[in-house]
């Protein structure tokens, strides 16, 4: 399992690549919501959300929060 810092770095890297794609190609909603097989952003939305939720869970665990998904 990745550490919280590693996950945050991965999220920042993913976001940087997303912004580069947007600047280079423009952005159509299909690029994000329905990119299709082989598209540069094919798994972006799901991968980003999965990592972000892992960071959220780790942060709540660190603070002994009662929040649970």
C-alpha cells in the first residue's frame, strides 16, 4: 500500500498530465466522461477518484475521525 505522501504525489502528477493534455488538445466532455479504449484519459477519472478516496481515508484515520464511507 502506498503512503499518503506517495498517493498525493501521484495525484499531482496525474493532474499535471491532465492539464498538459487539456492545453495541447483542448477539452471536450467526452475526453473526461467517456474517453474510450486507448484514449490518454481512459482510466483517469476512476484512478484519480480511487487515489483521492484513499488519501481521504488515511487522513481521517490519522485524526481518529468517526467518518466512515
